C-alpha cells in the first residue's frame, strides 16, 4: 500500500469537489456493495414547496394556515419553511405559539390560541389516536405524486392535510444509474411516508426502500442492509443522518447539509451534486488498483 497513491487519489478527488476526510475511506469506498441514500436534501433539493392544502370539512383554510404557521415558525425543518412561505405569500398575521415541542422524525406539537395542535406524519396521528380516515383518499394521491403529506390535528381531531413537493436533484437519476452500472446497489432510507418514498424511488430507479424511519432507525437500517448486502455506504445531509453516517462502512455527507452530518462523515460531496459519489467511487477504485 503506497501512501503516495492515496495522496494522489485524495488530490484528484478534491479537484472534483470530493473531500476525503479520512485516507482509509478511499479504500473502503471502492469496496462497498451498496450505497444507501437519505431522501430529503440528499436525493431531492431539500426545499419543499407547499402545493396542496385540504381542510377537513367545515373548517376554514386561512385560519388553519395561520395557526399551523405560528407553530412551524419555531421549527427549522424544511417543511416548516414551506408552510411559513405559504403563510407569508398570503400576508397572514401569525398568532403566538406556546409550548412548542419538536417530535423528532414525526413532527411537532404546540398550543395556539387555546387550541392543541399536532402537526406531522400519519404515524404521529396514529400514535396519538387521531383518525384521519376522511382525508385518506387525498393522502394516498399526494403520496402517489411523490409529495410529502403533512397532517394537522386540532384538539385531538383531524383538521387538515398539506402536501409539500420537493423535486429530485437534476442528475440524481443519472448518478444512480452510473453507480448501478459499476455494480453498486442503491437504496433509500427516509423518514418520509411510505407511498411518497416509493414514488420518488420509482422516479430515480431505486429498488430498495426503507420509509417512515425514525432518526435512530436509520442506523439500524444501515446495519440490516449490511447484513443482507455486504459493505454499505450511506449518503446524507441532516442531523438525523449522523448516526447512519457514522455506522456505515463509509459515510458521505452532502456539503450543503448540516455541520453535524459533515462531522460524522468520511467523505464530503462539496456541492451536493450526486455525480460526486460516482467520481469518488471511480477514484477510489483506481487507487485500489494501484495499491494492489
Ligand atoms: P427525512 O428523512 O425526510 O429527513 P424527518 O425525520 O426530518 O425526515 O421527518 C420525517 C417526517 O416527520 C416528515 O416527512 C414529516 O411528515 C414529519 N415532520 C418532521 N418535522 C416536521 C415539521 N416541523 N412539520 C411537519 N411535519 C414534520
Ligand atoms: Mg435529509
């Protein structure tokens, strides 16, 4: 094994916007059997836009949006920003939200104008005994379009359904196809709804999908994939991806993502362009050939 070939490989990678934070990652990356990707912000642009708003029968859209935006104004989640932008576009004055609590991987709860709000996934509603049956047809069709469904409960009753669209990155499908051509399997691990994950995976040509995964569960998913497929790399951008990035045989962080993700990773794709993963793999394999 020559330190020189590792230096050369690391330098070539840096020229292509791929930073190897650890020299040994140059070797392990070339040997991965599978690359698993986070969805939001990794495969998608990570800037969701609110596209659908379905109030439960008899409820007023504008007053619901005011209350929900008030609660979301205290959250850093991309979905929160999408909802805030929609409220701003309508020039709504927001009330003050109290007792705001983030529920990691599920959504959030808050108290607004004396009402108890619960905002987030179907799982969050289920866990709180809120039935969303009346909205299930729209819930299914949002997922089929690859949009993230967000449910709202007010005082324990279902009150609204939002849909947020987050387009896939240009070039993502081509990058995944190139990885598959190189014999690397690709997978998606996401906290998003199952139907949404499957629809986005279909757009991108991904066969293995793990959805509705809580942040701690991403690490377990990497372990399961490794047991089934061999050496696994994980690509992610969020705070909730840090455990999976650390667990994977190689962790690749999106450079435009959170600091926590970058610090947990072995490799950084500086621009967030997934072609970086393809280049990194090629350089890694070329380096391995030189060493052997
Ligand atoms: P991802 O793997 O897509 O980054 P997260 O763990 O951040 O997923 O979130 C998983 C799910 O939890 C989201 O798809 C959404 O349904 C819900 N959620 C999380 N935070 C919020 C929020 N601030 N507002 C509404 N829904 C949220
Ligand atoms: Mg993400």
